[in-house]
C-alpha cells in the first residue's frame, strides 16, 4: 500500500454486469486507472466514492 492511500469503492460495468470493488489508491483518478489496467479499457467506470469507516 502506498503512502497516503485510501480505500475507494468503484462501481463499474463489465460485460453488462454492474460490480462494486474496493480499490486502494491515493486519489479517485488513480482508482480509475487501476480498474482500467486490470479489467481493460472497455470497462465503464460508473462511480468512485471513498469508503466510509
């Protein structure tokens, strides 16, 4: 885990199925980049919200 990282909940659509995944990242932009690297560029990211503890 990187310094200053937080947990973000990413709601995304993959092959017509909506999924919510927790991602550790420094910013919402970095969370989106992480999802696109793992699932491919055709993945549609719907929302990125900080996880509330």
